């Protein structure tokens, strides 16, 4: 039976979801059922939540991960019939003592827009990534902080969007295609921008799995085609001394942290 897990937040829940999933991923033999409760910011909402959890009839008490800021709401949640991991309560008090300053207890600081200038920059970077996706246009490549290249379906688009959304990186991407493999040279538009290039590599087996979902039983998804492309791209990367990251077993977040040092951002 799956263990019930609740992520409780007075705002988006992004922080507590990430932390909770990270912690529970260490228990690979156990199965969990996750529920995220966002914008729990009033006594009425917390009372309804507590009533639901207290009525749970499973053998094991649920796990609750919380980033509620309000002390009254945290106290109410702490009395529920569950194992409660109160992240704010656990760390704020010691931090107040160490810093000799009382916490502001303001909601939504972590994933709010922050300064208007910084938020606008990130949104502009997202728009840039969308407009410069998959080589749709090359007119604005001079603005790119980085240009991701690699075979089709190697994760270029989601990585560009993540870099833009999280870090405000102006990331474009350009697919290498059959003609590039036959000529064994970078397209002209990329050859003159080598310093901006970063290559994504992947095993042929993993690439075949991904492509098979998109276009099953096609030449595009065949292991032979994938092996050919992976081999040719590897040669292009080496001959042009392009920095690379193997994305075979890496998440978008991990790929991004491999790229950021090349932008001097990490």
C-alpha cells in the first residue's frame, strides 16, 4: 500500500515539493502517493485540511511536509494525526537566534516575482528561448548566452526553457540534421559562433527509446539511425572542441547545472 504524503504550502508549493521528493527519493523500495495543497493561508483552510487528515483510515499515519509561515497555522497543523515535518518551524527559530533578528514571516518570497527588473529579464529570456527554438530563426543568435546543439529529441528545448526561467539565460538551440552528418561540418551559422556552442550527447539506446515514443517503428527512431547520429555528432563535437554534457541519465535540472559553469553563473 502506498504511503500518503502531503505537501502543504501557503503559496505555490514548489519549494516543499522539491525538498520532499528529494528526501523521499532515498527510499526507493517504498511507494508514496503525493498530494500538494497550495495556498493554505487561513484558519478555515487549515482546519479543513486537518479534518481530512484526521479522518484518514489507513494503517500508517500520513507524512506532511510543510512550509507554512504563519505560526498559528503551523501550530494547528502540528496537532494533526500525522507525522509533520515543519520546515519553517524547524529552521526559522534557530536562524533568528543566530542572526539576532526576527523573521519577517512574509509569504511568497521564494517564488514571488522579486524585483521587477529581474522578473522582466527572466520573462524576456523565456520569450527568447521560445522564438529561437529548434533553429526556427537565426537572426537573434548574437544575443544568445549559449546555443545548445545535439540530435533531435536530446532535450535541447526543455533545457533552454529551464535555463531561461530559472536563471534568465538567453538560450537558443539548433538541431544537427542529416546534411550536417553527411558533410561532417557545422552549419555555417554555427561555425562562426563556436564560443557560444554547447553540445548535448546521449547514448543511441536512450535516444531510440525517446524517439520511439514520438514516431514508433520509423527510420527516425531506429537504433541504426540513432547510432549513426550519435557517432557523427560525437566526431563533430571533438573536431570543433565543443564542450558537452551526457544527458542520458540526467534531469533537466542536472543538465542546467552542468552548463552554468560555462556561463560563469555557478
